[in-house]
């Protein structure tokens, strides 16, 4: 059972700019991606369970963020992958 949900914001200004697929050069769209992570699992070290108030989420937490996807060839790219390709 999910005990909480946390929205992760990746470089908001970078996400606002238009980006294009490296394969077919079609304009990429933003898609919502989510993952449920348990606070006691080994992969929890890659996620921030803090709420900013000194409290922490415990148990299964759903993390939600946006990534890029090409509408024509369905290539899926993270923000970091896109930055490397554009040499930002």
C-alpha cells in the first residue's frame, strides 16, 4: 500500500524549452513517469524522502516526475540524457 506521493521537479526552465528527437527530429513531448520506492529498500538512496519540514516519508512512496518522449518513434529520454545529447 502506498503511504505517500512526492512530486520531483527536474530543471523546470530546461523543461519549458522545445526539444527534438535525436533520431527522427520530431518535437518531443513531456510525459509523466512514476515509480514506487520503499524507504527501506537499497534503491531508496537514489530518492529524497524528505518533506522539507524536517519530516520524512516512510514506507512505499510514489515518486512522480516528467521525462521526454518522441510521439513518432516512441523514444524515451530522461532530462539528463537529453542534456548530454544537447551538450548543455
